[in-house]
C-alpha cells in the first residue's frame, strides 16, 4: 500500500469529522476558558509554596546565626539553614521563569524541548530540596530549637550527632544506590514508584523525551 | 464634587470600552475557531483514541488557544498558529497520559491492534490501519504525518514544527518509505 491509500483513509476520517458537533463556543462566551485548569498550574503553585518555605528557612537561619555568633555549631547551623532557604528560592525562581517563558504558539520542537527541560529541572530541583533532608534535618532541628527555646540541640544530643550524620549519609547513599540499581536492572515499576515518591515524576522519562527530540532534529 | 463626577464617568467609559473590546475579541476568536475547528478535531483524533480522552483534549486545546489568542498576530496565518498550539497541547497531553498509564493498556487496544493485521478491503479497515500506523509513531513523527496528510506545504510544516524545509523534505520521504514497508498496510 502506498501513501495515496493512506490519504484516502484520511479523507474518510475527514468526512466523518463533518458530522461531529461544532465546538462548544459557549465555553468562550462565559469566560470559563479563562479559568480552565492549566496542566502547569499545580507546578506553578508548588514553586510559590517553595519560595515561601525558603523565606521561612532564611528567617529562621538569620535569626539563629545572628543571635548565636559565639556558639560555632549554632552559627554554622543557622548559616546552613539560611543557605538552604536561598537555594530553595533560587531553584523555585528558575522553575517559575521557565514556566513563564513557555509560549505554546512557538514551533512544536522548541516548546517540546522547553517542556522536557522544565520537567528535568523540576525533578532535579525536587531531588536537591527533598533528598538533602537526610542530613539537613540536623541543622534545621538545631536552629529550630535554638530559635524556639534557646536550647542547644547539639549539647543535648552529644555523641548521638555523629550517629545522626552517619545515618543521613548512609540513607542518602542508599537512596541513590537503590535508584541507580532500579534504573540499571530495568525494574520500571519500582523505579516509577521511587520517582513518584521522590520527585513526583521521572527524570529518566524527561531525558528520554529530550533524546527523542534531539534524534528527530538530527536524523 | 464635579471632578469626582467626571472621574466616575471616565472610569465608567473606560470599563465600557474594555468590555466592548473584550466582547469583540471573543467574537473574533469564536469566528476563527469556527472556521478552523476541524484542525482541533483532527489533532485530537490523532493523539487521543478514547472518546472521553478526545473530548478532554479538544477542550484543552480550545482553552489554550483562547489563552494564547491575545498574542496572535493577525498578519500571520491563523492555521499555522493554531496547528502549533494544538500540536503542542496534544503532544504534552499524550506524554502526560503515557506517564499516568505506564502499565495499563486501554481495554479496546488489543482488539484494535488485532483488527488491523488482516488484509484491507473496506474503507473502515483502511482507516483502522491508518490509526494503527499513527499509534506506533512517536509524537513528533505523528505530527509530521498529520501535516502531510493535511497537504500543508513544506514551508508551513517547517514553520509549525521548527525544522528547516530541507529537513522536512527528508523526513517526509522517510515517512513515506516507512508507510510502504508497513505490514499492516501491506497485508
């Protein structure tokens, strides 16, 4: 069969379309389209929430390091919490600017590439902001207690802090190793569950979309 | 008092003008959409196979068209603009659907695939074979095939997809070769 036969089939489909209902233009008359949910809206609000969260971290961090300059570990904890807040805001800001730059009226390849890049960046953003909690909880808890009640968490924990750090490092490495193993061994279902839990999406999928676009451009 | 009255009247006039402009924009959009509505349906039919999913996609495309309409330049082709948006929305919709249903196959899919491997005699079977061929294409090649079947010029296809005209010509000839070699079409 040749391309012309395919065209004939397409024309049959075209005739069937004539019988379909007209577009429901009412949607545009009563402004409901303005409120129509955009696929990217949850992502947008998620990043706004991340900015607020980052701001809270900065406030907490600044409050701790400025009030405990004489206690080295609290000063460092405050600085780490402050830095975490800045990183969270910067990453959310970059994600938001990538969302704002999307113009669906641009050529298909350009937009699909931008969407895949946005997705890959969002996933990395989630991994940095989320996975760092394996270790970040220590300076965070120390800062929180110092801010709330002036309690020195490190003094109370003493030798246990070393264990906390060790568990955090092992947990972080184990998460990375397990993810790597699931990816290598082709356990798609397991990988998807992990990705969904860790990042809300799949970095691998975003990368494969980018590869697909690259192949389409270069072939 | 008088100044306040003038301000109120000015504000009211501005509001009326804005309302009229919005109304005429909606009417203009409605007209253009009505004229080119088949593009929306064709793109939706190409990227969504189940009726509910298709209806969702039609709404999604229409809403995105409306959102993007203020940025549409009347000096340029409406159909090119519409194809870009419709295809972008449809491809994203398909990718999101793939993510949601990574491990599920629509109930009618296996039956559908089985129906196309037999010989083609009736027009309906030919249509099914076309649909089956499209399903196995990646989203970008599917967009290319749709535009070729719609008899769009190389230039317009290049503009819609963001490729060079030469690249478009090469891809089309490869696609035609692939159609020739496709077993479901050749029995």
